[in-house]
């Protein structure tokens, strides 16, 4: 298993841990597959990955296709002040209002998992990591139409996904694969 840039047409397989999303970024000449932990999004890692594709492989943001895979959603993901403060320091208040909520954000596709409080605890918020990652990648110049977000919460779907937040240490692991396919020119 590996993580990081590759020019190889061979499949690259990655183990998913916890409730993190994988973020594959495809370009004409290479691809990157990255585990998008919340702290990494706060540290602007998606931006750094797009810049690395440009530096290492000559990709431009317009060349890239980005996917954000299933992970825990704002319907279930409560974070503390340390996480909110890290995002505030990196991005400012404008973005905080789009990514942090006082109440869980369930949808028909992603209901809150059992046990999620209807309101936040003191100094806690519900975090939308999907939107934070999308906004950051879009800000690098990747066209919005080339950013694909699964919007499937791992904690909401016990029959589909493992979830550390839902299952604790008994949570299983998931794997993902990415491969480049050679196509004939013309």
C-alpha cells in the first residue's frame, strides 16, 4: 500500500482507517491518493497536493479531477474547539460559518447515527469536512465540475461502511484502489 504521487499505470491500493475520506486527484500524467484527516484539511493539505501535482508532474488545476470519498459527515461528526480554532487560524471566520454547525446536519441520504445529540455540547460543533475539502480544492483553480464528493457518511450507513465513531475499536477497515488506464490516442 502506498500514499502519494505516482506515474504508474498499475493499481495503487490503500487501506482506509477511521472515518476519513480518501481524496484521489487525477491528472494527465499522474495521480495522488491521500487520506484526508480533518487536521490535514485544516493544514491546507488539499491545496498542497494540487501544487505538488503542478511541481512534480506539470499538471494544472484545469487538468485535474478530484474525488472526495465516503467519510463521516456533518450529520454525525462533532468536533471540539481545537479543531474549529485550527480552521479559524487557517481560513478565517467566513469559512467557519460554512463548515461548522450548532446542530447536526442530517439529510435523507445521511441520517444522524443513533446517539447523536440534536444540539452540540459546549465548545463543540458539527463539521462538514466534505464542503471544506471541496472549497479548498476549488480555491486552487480546479473547476467545480471536476470535483466529485461522494457525500456518503460512514457513520450513517452501518451496512455499507466501517466507522470508528459509530463502532469504536471494533470497527473494521476498508480498502480502495486507483489505477490509470491507457487509452489509444485519437
